């Protein structure tokens, strides 16, 4: 059996008041239709922070300030191994759906009921205390 393909992802946990910023994965992408914390795949040699700044600008049309790492986790989706790094972040402007994706601010309790990728389970448990 061959080793799974590894993908490194950086994601932003953005909080305003009591609400968290989430986006919905586009149709035609891996895990389409699921909600996620915005971010994306790191390019070879790219730091997690640089990846987040690039991805948020591309996806949400704003610059971002990257804070401390909240959690790192790994999850295997068949032959695809995803290594996720979640960071506290602050947006410099209101997010705009640059790719036509759904963008929502949701309450902490909604994080437990929205459909998220399995790889996000540890972060949601951390954020919701469950």
C-alpha cells in the first residue's frame, strides 16, 4: 500500500463578537457543499502565515492579520492525507465572496450542527467545549 498524498492546509478562525466566519466549499471541489473555516492549500515552501494571507485575499478580497496557532491536526480522506493548521486571525475589511462561495457569520452553537469536513472536528470541539 502506498503512502497517502499529503496536503498542508492553513485555515483562519475569525471571530467578530460571538460569531465565527465560515465559508461553503464550492461545487466541483473536494468535499463540495461542506462548511469550513476559510483558507487553503499551502504552496511548496510557503509558510502557513503567507498561505493564509494569499488565500484570504483570493477568496475573500481582504488582507488578514494572522495570530497564534490554535490547533494542528491530520485527517486521512482515503488516499489524501490533510494536515490542517488553524490560526486566530483578524480581517482588515468585510469579507467578499470572490469565488461565488457562500460566506456566513455563525454562532458558536451552530458550529456543532453545520456540516463540516471530518478534519475540522477537533477544532469545533475545542471552540465549542464539546
